[in-house]
């Protein structure tokens, strides 16, 4: 395959003229023939046994050309773009076949490429450092979390339900006197004051005692996900079975012995303070990186093709779907129950995708300007690390991931570290 010419036809769009030699093209044609011959009937031959020459005589010499070109053009375009020094972006390709025959083919393809990038003043970016001080209040908050993790629920019978209580209820929702779908449950544990139910629901449970049966009136919000209930006034029949409160343990040496490897409250707090300090250091580094990335995004000068943003949205949605699958939930079911639409899902990730694309473009440019490229050893070590993480042989990782793409990722990491190392604290 050979690049004949490369011409910029509009912003981030290039026209490539590519020649595919006759030998390569004919090998592809023959491969298509072998795949398709089993489904071809030619009089005088058993099905699937007709020679290629007979099929071409019957249907025309170019009967397999189109499918052969479909097999060849993705790699041909990728190689041509690389030869032209262009970074191909997944997007619509306008493809014309100028000629195709036994002596080869010539393709004309208009592709989308990564933009020209300018970035200045990336050395000396200022950031506001996060405080590393661990206060007594920080420790107290962690102790309170420990108490909550070791709390128990206690039933109360001598008073009315109040905010903060857990009310165990049956409820049945009625619209115009008819039960509606999804509005009924039994023995549901509702934390009063949590705001987890529609406005007005929890407030009207407050003040009732265990054993009470009553009806409440509420109105669904105008933006409620279920179309038939948006802005609708309904009633709920409620039966309050039980009122529970969370009982927190006393923090003393005996409690600490039960829940940790320490013998005293003081020893536990001292260890907790050290761990919080380590966590805070990591959080401070992450915050510094976020501030630096935000400023790089704003410094970037480039006309970014929309396709790059959309491709990143697709990547983020795929990641989200994989997280759901790891929890045993498929995306269509999740969207059905939450009222999420394709448009809303897209909008959820769009701004993040724009930011990530811009930051990566900025870092790629900085890596090029500063000559920050990983060594072969760096790439090899990354392959080994990935193999260990995936618990597979390194050869499988190398087969699945491009060494060039991996090197680009490592260059971006080096550029980010370079910018962070050269960042200065705000005065």
C-alpha cells in the first residue's frame, strides 16, 4: 500500500489518495472468494465448488472487489495517515474507489484527524495547595463513622415517629382511587427526614405511632421520571408497623478492643491520625493534578473536531456499563428503572468528555515540545504490569494492545508529571 497524496480540504479533514498494489488486492479478492463461494450456485457445479474464474465470468470480474476493498481500506487508511504524519480520529470516512482491477486499486478517502495544537505558559502553572493538617475534628468524624458502623437498631414503642427514625411501613399509592404501578410496598424501612421519597411523604409519617393506619396526600414533582405521574396529586394509604432508632455504642477502651487491634482509645486515635495524614497527602496530590489539568484545558488552543468528544462520550458510557455489569445490572434495565434516556446519558458525560479530550491534547503537545517519550523498557514494564493486573500472559496483553498507543499513554503521563513538577503554589 502506498500514499500518493495528502491534502488538507477543511479544518481537521484531509483527503488521502492511496494505492493498493495488485498482489495485495488480488490476495484480498481471493480471500473473499473463499469465504463466499460456499453460498454461490453455478450451473454445472456443486454448490460451493465453482472456481473463482467461473464465478467472475458469470457475474463479472469485479464481483468480489467491493468486499475485498472493505477488508483492505481500514488498514490502508491507517497506514497512509501515519505516513502523512496525521493522527486519525474515528469518524465518518468519505471513500471513493478511483480504480480497481488485477493491477491494484486506488482509493480516495477524506478523513478526520486530530487538530493542530498550540499551548503556552504551561511551566509555572499556579495551584492552591490543600491543607495537610489533621484536626481533632477530622479524627472525631472518623470515630463517629466507626460508631455508626457498629450501631444497632432498637425498636421504640412509647413515642411518635420523628425525623431521624426508621419507620417500617406498608404503603399503597392511589391516583383517582386506583393503585398505580410501582406505588406499593410492604415492610419498607424508610429513614424519616432523608428526602428519599417524594416531597411531603416523610413529613406526614412524622408524628404517628406504631400501629397507626392513615392516608396522606402528596403531589409528584413536575420533573418526575414517570411521565404519567408528573405533577399529579395522589394519595398513599399507610400502615406504620414499627419505629426504630439507631443506638450508637459508647467509645471506650472496651469498645476499641472489640473493633480494632488496639487496647485503648488514645492508641486507636493516634493510629487513625497517621492514616488520615497519609490519605490527605494522596488527596492533596489528586487535587493539585485536578487544578493543573483544569488550567491546561483552558490554555489549549485548538479547533477540536466534535467526533473526538463524541468518541470519548462513548468510551465513558462503555465504562459505566461495565461497572453496572460488575454489579449484576445491565444498562437497559438500569435506564428503564431510573427513567434515564440515551440523550440524558449522553449529556451526563459530555462535559467530562470535552475536558478529558482537551487535557489529553494539551499533554500530548507538551510531551512533543519537551521530548518526553517512554523508553522501550518503560513500555515493556507497562505490558508486564498490565499482564499482572489482568492475570494473563504478557503475550496476550501485547496482542490486545498496540505498543504505539501504550507509548503515547506513557508520554501523556510523563507530560502530566512534568507540568505538576513545574507548578508553583499560589502566594
